[in-house]
């Protein structure tokens, strides 16, 4: 690496078994990524496009990094995009014509850095529409941090087809939902096309990380996508730990085993809560009042169990750089009792729900993501698994205690509809209960005095962390300098999967919308940034 | 077992709050307080709080309960990370109560000043007059103005069987034209300012606005320093402030009841 990323050589040595970074010139960037995604003689299976990350420098350049996910490791291709020529714009050859999954990433990069992806069909604003006079925020460059007011006139309006009109749904929606606007293009009842506008709740979280200490950064990471706080804290901390140990850093931190178990316990409780929330939204949309009440009670029990274990209903404050903040506040035996009762009730009620034909009929054949679309776009998490993809980071690139505890195999092979996504989630809930049980049993025999964390001093450079959030693969790119955060880019599964959302509407009608949305189970906070 | 018998299986699960205190809500770590006894303790250092909620040595004369020159904590900025309680347990402590809502922004600062208590009486009387018509039934419209997504879960939980706000005459409505109470979550980011204001303006009088969550009050850690959205009070006039990151469902419920004057008298002012 060049001196643009200080100390990266040292950092890479530590994270080497987790990821590797290849630097190429800006001209070869697209070709290198595309060949990395396809199969080669050395690597017969192709990689999955996992995201495009930018980091600006004060001299006007931007580091561009593409992440390619493989079994067991992350491959990163990077290039330095030169500053914009006078009167022009900084540009690189876009990936989107060859990698459809890159479309949203390149739109986001255009919003945040003003980079032009050559060859991209339509670089419409996504997270931050700006007028021509407003410069991009360029995260990482320590530039002006003034807030940018989204300019709606920067968005194109387009409707295609005879008799088709656009129905804007949101950003203020009927019910207690996060703010998002769906533009539903419709001739009346069918939904031939949907577009999502997410910029309304763009908070600028990425830029807030800059200059923070790691200890403060984890508090912000927990609030990037609040319903997946534990997964975000995990991915963020694991990135720091990969290159941080001892006074100078540069070595993988040895997180105590007890802490790994506590991390897995909270991550799985978070998964159960999120999946139950998704099921709840289905039952609400279907008017299944009793099922809705029962599952609402179960979800509340999960939230209360989490707060009894750590003092917070969303598990915030549990994961800290180097370990966890302490042992569970509730005795493992008491937690096990509660967990077993919950498990039995959830299984009983959801089994009955999936035998209720008036409910199942709403889901069957609704919002289909075909295996081809899922594979081409790299669908993540339950959405991908319901369309035949197997990947789950807990077994593909293990972290926390998933190397110590057995992660139940995904047996269900779905047909890609809302029903399949529901069944995948219910299978995962059962698996999560099993993992929680193993973690608690293993914790029961341990002394409460720890150790629960080790000191972490991050080395300068770029590190990657990940976790299988309830929504799917979560990636963190973390750049540190002098023990502080210089650039942090979280990439939530919600961001990646929401770009697939329009693909799910093939012949579905208005009343299917709520089910399709619920079956994706996304959080807009994680998309808008 | 059919759904109807399944629904009866576990009896009544609903809390009796606010008629009776609820064990879970009463033991909730809902806020941080400054301990009154400060004789001889070393001063609190700057930079202890990640969101700048603590001002060391800021207490002026005439405080009720706090020592002169002691630290002041703004619950409207506190995200309850607990760092101050862990590092300075001699100065800060967690309050075991979910009843943390306040009717004024200065009312979130602890220890309270005499001026803020006096101002509170005026505010309470004014709000009480305004909401007199809403006591039997209040319709709530929720708007997310840039939350992290967790507040929505806690607000939605109020409609579930455990909190069941319908029993108190509280209903959620889709149309702002039917709404009496605007419940706003999130930091108030610029992209939501327009839709939030439009919603507020579409509501009939009398209307009440609640800022739910530390993000909605001050921007919380999303604000972090001088930039970023600084709370929804910059967009709409807020009547009730509910701190928490996110506030527990009991805290949100307490805020709603406080807003429309439905708290039993013996519970006293917030």
C-alpha cells in the first residue's frame, strides 16, 4: 500500500487471515473486481459482491474499496481515485453495467463523494440529493461538517406506460414505522414497479464517527441501526480487535472466551427479537389478532430477558472493544428457565400460525425473489436464504463464539416467496434458541470475575469487521489513526437488500405490499445512514 | 388448539400501570441522577460524557438538592451508556424508574433549579387547560424524524397485550386530521423537517407534541459535537420530553399520560 493509508502494511499482517487487500490503479479497478467475482483457475467458485466503500482524503482523492465475499475470507480491491480536474468531476469506470448489485453503492458514492461512475445508466441521488451548488460531504476528509439539506428537485420524476401513475407512499406512513417513501408506479391495482426513497432520514452518522475514540464509536455504532445494536457493535469492535492488541497494536486481540459467549448470547437474542418482529408485522397485516397478541407478548418477553441480562432492552453497552462490559446480570440458570419456556411457547404458536390457511395463503407466491435474481444481486440474510443461497457468516466467516458453539445448519431450501422468508426466519429462531442455550450452559460454569475484556489499542490503518445481523451480512470498514477513528463506513444488510426490494414485485397487488415489506424485515435507519 | 382458546390460555398479561406500579417499569434504569452529597469529593473531569450531557462544576447558587459548584447532568442529552456511573459512582447513580418524562426542556436537567420548578408550574397549568378535552380519549400520530429504529419498536409495543394502551383511551391514528398528540421520534434530520411540519400543521387544535427519546430531544450521540440534527424541538414546539435511548415502553406511556393529564394525582408532578 502507499503512504496514503498510514501503517496499513502492519495492519494487514494482523488481519491477513480474515481479509486481504489488493491495490490497483483506477483504470484497472473495475476489471479487477469483475474478474474477482468470476471464477478463476485458482478459485473455481466466484465471489459475491459485498459492497463498495469510499474514504476521502484532504487532497481531494478518494480511496475506493470493493469487498468481495468468499468462504472464509473477505477480499478487498482498492484504488485511489484522483481529484476532480478543474471544472470537471472525479470519475472511475463504474461497476454497475457488469455487477448489478453495485447500482445503489455507486449512487451512494455519487451523493457522498461526488464520484461519477462511468457507464452507470442512472446515477439518481439516493441517500442525499443535493443541488448543483452544494459540495458533497466527502466522509474521511475532515472537511466542513455543515449539514446538507436534501434537495428534492435533484430527483428525477419518471413514470412509464399508459395509464400509469405514481403513488407516493410515505415518508410519514400509516402506523408506527420508520420514515421511508415508496414510489409505487401503478395503473390501479397491480404494482409493476416500486422505487424506494430513503434520504429523508439521512442522519450523517458516518461523519459523526470521525475523530471519535473507539469507546465512543461503539456507542454510535449501536445507534446506526438500532434494532441490530449488538450486531453493529460486534462488527465494529471485531474490526478494531483484528488489528489491535498491546500498546502499539498490530496484532489480533485475544478476546476472552467468556466474552465471546456473552456476545453470541446477545446476538442470538437480538435475532430472535428481530425475527419475531417480522412475523408480528405479517400477522398484523393479515389481521390475525390472537397470533399478533401472542407473538407480541413473546417479543416483549425476549426484550425483557435481554434487559434482565444486561440492563438494556436492545443489548446496548454489552459489546465493548476487547470483550464485553461484564457477566450477565441474571444467573445463567434463571435465564435458561425463561428461555426454555419462551422457546416452547414460540414454537407452539408459530407452528399453529403456519397451519392457519387464511394466514399462509397471503404469503404463498407473494413477492418472489427468484434464485437467479438472488444470486445475481447477492441477496443477504433470510432474504437470500429463502431464495436458495446458503451463506451465513456464523459458519462462513465465523466470529464471536460461533467457532465454539455449534450453529444449527439451515435445512430449509426456499422457493423465494414471502412464505419461504417466513419459514427461514422461524427455523433461525429455533436455531438461535439452541445457541443461546449452549452459550448459557457454557457460561454457567464460569467465575463471574472474568476476565471479560482485554485492552485494545488499534493500530493505524484500515480494518474490516463483520457479523451476521438478523437482516443479514453486516460489514464495517474502520480506518484508525493515532488511536482515533478517522473513517467508519457501516454497510448494513438493510442497505443491500432494499435495493432488491423492487425485484420482488412481479404481478403482486397493493394488498401484498405490507407482506412483502414485512418479509424483507429491513431497518431504514441502516439504509439512510 | 384453536386461536380463540389459545388467546385465553395465559390469562390477563396486561400491566395495571398507571393504577398500580409495575414491577418491571419501577426497576427500569430510566435516568441518571447526581448524588446530593458532595462534600470533599474530587471534581468531575471534562470529557467524561460521550454526548456532553455533563457539565462539571456548573451548579450555581440556589439549587434544590445539589451542592454548590457540583456537576449538572442534562438528561435530554444522556444516552444512558452508564460510563459516568461506572467511573464516578460517588457522584452519579442510575434512577430505578421509568417515569422520566418532563414538561419543560430545563426540567430534564438535574439537579433541578428553583427557577425551573417555578416555570414548570406555569407550563403545567397552561398544558392542563389545553388538553382538558382530551382526557377521555386521545389519538396519537407517530412520526419518525430520523430515529435509529429502536424507538419505533418501543412505541409499537404499547399496542401489544402487555401495555395495551387502548384500555386507557389512547389510540394510534393514521391521519393527522384525527390526531391530538404528535409523537415524534428521531433526531430531527433536515430531510424530515418538511414532512414533520406538514403533519403538525395538518393536526387540529388543541394539539400536543411529544419528543420521544434522547435523539428527539437533543440529537443524542448522532449530534456529537456541533453538527448534525439537534432534536425535533428545532422543528415543532414540544410539550413533553421523554428521555431514553430508547425510552422503555413504560417511559413512553408515562409521557403520554403526563401530556394529557391522566396520571393519578398521588404520583405527583414529573
